[in-house]
C-alpha cells in the first residue's frame, strides 16, 4: 500500500523558515563575538570586529522582519486552547515515551505554541533593546542608564531565544518524520494521525 502524504507547509513558508534559520545563525555568531571576550574569535567570520559590529544589527533586523512574515501567517494557529492544558499535564508521560495518554491536538501542540510565543517575545525585546544602543544611529537618543539596562535585557533575551531554538531543533529531530515537513513540505498520514490527530481529521475528513 503506497504511503500517503499531507501538505503541511507551502514552499514560501519553508523558504522563509530557512531564511530565519540562516539569519539566526549569522546574528547569533556575530552577537556571541561581543558577549564574552573568549568568544571574540567569532568576529573573524565577518571580517573582524568592526565589520561584525556593523553587520550584527542588520542581521537582527532582517531576522525580525522575516519572522514577522511567519508570525502573521501562523499566530492564529498558535493561540492556546483548553486542550493545550491537558496536553501539558500529560507531557511528562510523552517524555517517558508514552504518547497514548496525550489528547489529540491540532496543527501545533502546546509545546510548539510555547516555543512560538517565546521566540516572538524575545525577538520584540531584542529589536527594541538593540535599537536603544545601536551606534551611531540611535544610541545617543537614550540616557546611558537606559542603554545599560537595554544591553542586559538584550543579552538575556538572546539567551532565552537560543534555548528556545535548541528546544525547537531537538523536538524536530526527536519526533521522527518532523524534519520532512520543513525539507519537503509534507508529512505522512500516519505521522499526522499519531502526532496531530485533530489536524489530520481536518485535512482528510477521517475520524
């Protein structure tokens, strides 16, 4: 019997996803160069300290803009619903390898929604705080105390964003068949039925 596939992501969504991933790596590595002296060697990837300082905010702004496109396309599907509380309550069983107790969910489960909103908040904070100490364009418009607070919040948000991305990547690899959704745009019916039963029902009309 031939394997049947469901379309999970359009080509434009996948292209935007990988653009965000590329910009995240570029912004992350260039930012790490200034996070701690021991990481300054990353600046060599961008032509030295001066070019790294120039390019980093542009990488960040480009990433925020690309994510904004994703946000406005996906935010409705990431709104929390009552079933998400039950999913979170049973998530411990899932981590122990027992998915049987998990309630059926739509296109995204509570964990995926949490990562989505974490990334959204972190990117807003990174954008606002980054502008506040972006030399030479905007920094002089803000008092030194606000700029210092902005630097701390910027670093904290960057750490939270990196942790969120790590969770996102780990979950994609851990749940077999998930990576295919962002490389080919499709998933098998069996994958959809097991991991996102309500979405599978919506897409196929099958109970």
